């Protein structure tokens, strides 16, 4: 590998590591227009970004082919987690080894006094986590006065983890003329704002195409019923039996719930979430590295920076929030030429979201149902028959083998071997069989084999639904539901798959009922983009509703009734036998009739009237 922009000691280090060529992001940071400038780089996991910024900062650090004697650090790399910081330090260590580089780390969970002594030995590059670096700055053990370059690795995750204040404190403590490089898997508005604050004329570099075209990762999408999401995960783990697998969940609560379920099923699993202490994280990762655990259940934030050996399977128990996160999760497998599987668990409610994630990530996934219990058992039997002990038996055990055969017989020994093989393996789960709901582009043929497409003359505008059409198709051709594949309802038409051996029962054109015809197609219809259904006609009113009697007329609509004539005083006296003037009251100046005067001596009754029951007030009276 030859590149004039790479210093000789760094080129020798790359050659010793087996680098034949640079990755996309590594080439991008070495372009002529990137030299000496601040950069905001978006790069996915596995794209070689650590080596990229190691190469990018070399002109600011090297004097010729060696690093100068430093009284204070020349470069500072900040990472969100302890594991990622240690990985960055290890990468920069071998990259700058031939240039005489000294690397120091400042991370949580490590001995503070040991880190202080390492800083006193004047390292060229310091790598650490935000909290511990700020601690060293406040205690005076870290001096940034000579800093030439600052690097923020996984900047988006550091903001998500609440390190913004620590990052601002660290960057304000560094010289203003430093060079600042920010590397991030995604570039949300918060990252752009921080870049505008702490960078000058930054070059934007988007190096994501590499992860999108990762040929060593096989993407699969499994459609499952909502209640079968966790059983589908268990069957997937059992089918692959990967050396190491990681399951991603959205929240810590989801992680803890899934871990408990897996423990009950007998899986050897550990969890990584934000609530764990550094010691607990270390123990969990060590269990994965030495084989005591094979499955890691983690959140996106907690899994940043971890490098699991032999990671063959990535399961998205909860769909990622965006395509960048999907690629970032999946990029943990399929490294260094090894093959890996990235599996999405998709419920009917998340089907559309999963399709959009895959489309925006520019990856093609193989759609299908989750592994069934029968598939898991069949795979177990295949592994058992391929067990090395059955092929390469040791001669030293021949005598014991003959003794077992003589005592128990061949059949009983074989049954014992099968029992020992299955012992300790979680039992596979029975799953609900769903109708195939994968996108048309992902289905090459239905589950029953070759199929023929038919077109029906009714769609959304005719209020067509799959459950309404299914019995009509079965009755029309005299077939069962097993011979019917996908049913796709469009605005004015519907497309249906019929197994090729049953398609002849429908002929070229068949009338299922008056106004509903079914016509055979040559080839497949274009189902990739379904038009939005038009508004359906208003449903007919139920018979009970339109047979109701007409409503009564309202007061405004009803004819006015004649008012009853008032009696004259003479008519009233004739009816009542009393004189009209007896009922009359003297008129008041306002036109109202006055009340008749109270007879003299009559007691007035009211709120404060005197009681009439012998001086005792009534209940409620005063």
C-alpha cells in the first residue's frame, strides 16, 4: 500500500497489520482539502474510523518521522465508554509505536493514582472518558496547554449519555487554536450545534457507503405475531447457536425483562444497560469473552464501544429508531472477513417501519417467518450427526465403548447419546403461523412453491377485504386456503396468488359471483408501490335505522296554536260567583297590582319570626 499522505512510520505500522488498502473514511480524511482543517465525520462501526483519525492527526503531531518530546499531551481523544476508550488507545498504540508514541488512558473504574503517574510521564496522546478527564483537569493532573488536536469519538452517544457539560468544560480548557475532529455515527441537530460552537470552518465528511454495502452481513426480517416476539428470538438463538450473539432493546426495562425470560429458558446470557456499575459491566463482558455466556442483551448506548469476539448474530428485538442505528448495530458482526447475520423481529404493527428502515439503509433483507420448533429440532439433529465425537473416536476408549455395547446394547447407548446431546438445550418454542405479509419485492415465491397470479375485478372502492374474498375464491375453484398465497387489495382491483397445481381450476376467466370476475395473469403484477386507497363509499344504513318513523315536527315548524282568550271581570264573576272587584288589586304607580295590606295585628312570619310552639324554636329556626 502506497500513499504519499501517510508518514513512513505509520505506513510501516499499517503494512505490519496487513493493510493492503485504506477504507473509505480513511481515504476521505487524507484528501488534500481536509489537511489541517476541523472535520465533522459521520462513519459507522467497522469502517476503520479509529485508524482514520490516527492518520488525520499525524501532521500536527510528528516532527519528521518521530514524535517530539512533550511536556504536555499533544492530542486528546474522548470516547463515551471505558471499553471504547481502551480500544482507541490500543489502536493508536500500534499505529504510533514506530514513531515513539506514548499513550495514556483516563477512564472510569481504573486506579486514579496509576493514571496520574502515567500523565506525569508526559504522554503524547491521552485517551479518556469525559467524566474522568474532567476530574483530572479539575485536580490539576492533566495539562492541555500544549494541545494541538482534540478528537471526539462517538460524539452523538456522548450527548445522549449526558456528557455535554463535561465536553464543553474540556474543550474550553484547551487552546482555542487547536484542531477539532468530531466522529459520529449520526449527526443530529445537537451535534451540528456543538460543531458550530467548537469548530472553525469544519469540513463535513459523510463516509457511510461502506457499511451500507457490507457484503459479509446477511440481513433477515422475520414476521411474527405480537405475542410471539420473544419466542421467535429464542428459536432464532437456538437455530444458529452462535458463538456470541447480541440482542438490542430500546430501554433498560426491556433488557431486564428479556434477560429474565431467557434465564428461565436456560440461556446463558448477560445484560448491558446504563444502570450497571463499571465493575458489573466488566464482569459481563468477561463472561462473554471466556465463553461462560453466549448472549448479550443490551441497549444501544450501553453497547457502544464493546468488541465481542466471534459475534455471529445480531438480533433487533426492538426496531432501531433510524437506518443509521440499524447499520451501526449490524456492523458489530461480519468483521475481518467473517460472516454474520442481522435479524429484525417484525410484528404486524411494525411492518411498515421495518420496510422503511431497510429501504433507507439501502440493504436487501430476506423476509420470512421466524424459525419454527420443527426447524430448530431438525437443525439440532443435523448438528448431532455431525458431532466430531461420532467421526473421530479415540482408540483409547475402544475398550469402554465395547463394554457399553455389551452391557446396554447399541440402541440403548445411542438413545443415551441423544439424551446427553439434548440435555441443557432450551426447548424450542411453538409459534403462531401468520399469513405472509412480507413486501412483494422480498417474496420470490409463496411458501407452497410455484404460484400463478390472478386479478379480481374489485378493490378498495368496492369495499373488498382479504377475509371477504378468501371464501369466495375457495368456493369458486373448489380449493382450500392452503392453496392461496398472498392477497393484495388495490384501489380498483385485487391480486391473489394460487398454487400452480390448483390454478387450472379457475381457467383464464371465472365469475365468482355476479359482478366479481377472476382473470389469470401472465407474469407478476407490479406490487412494489401500492397506491393509496381512495375514500370508500359511505356504508348503507342498517335496516333498523332507515325504517324508523319520521321525527316529530319541531316547535319552529309546527303550526302556531291559537291563544286562549282571557276572561273579562264580568265573565270571571259569573264563573266563580264572586265579584270582579273582589279579585282586583289596587294598581301601583309602576303598573303592577299591589299586594293586599296585612291586617293590623297579624304576626309577620319570616327568618326572624317569633316561634309559635311555646317559645321553643323549630328545627332550623333561630
